[in-house]
């Protein structure tokens, strides 16, 4: 199991990179935010918030298994968001 500190960093970096990709897309195409790009950024922020809440949840029975599931959730959410960025 990765450390909680590193898991939080991974969540932060992945969601940050996705938001940065949306901003780069905006700058290279329209030069301004669109409804789709704003919605995608909001979704990335909401995903970040929910993952951090899951990491900080200490009331789970099996913490190790719970954190492994959070890692899987991060990967699945990242794949989904990257596909949406590519579809812009």
C-alpha cells in the first residue's frame, strides 16, 4: 500500500494535470472558456474533493483495502476525464 501522503499527492497531481489540459485546450482553440470546458473542470474538482474525503475516512473496517480501492477509483476517474478532454 502506498502511503496516504503519496496517495493524496497523486490525486492532486492527476486532477491538476487534467484541469491544466483543459486550460491548454481552451487557449489553443477558442481562447476562452466554453460551457463544456467549465463543466469538465467542475467535474475534476468534484472528483478531487470526493477522493480526498474517501482517503480521510478513518471509520472504515479495512483501511488498507479501502485505500487500494481509492487508488482504483482515481485511475478510473482519470481515464474517464482524459477521454472527455480528448473529446473536446
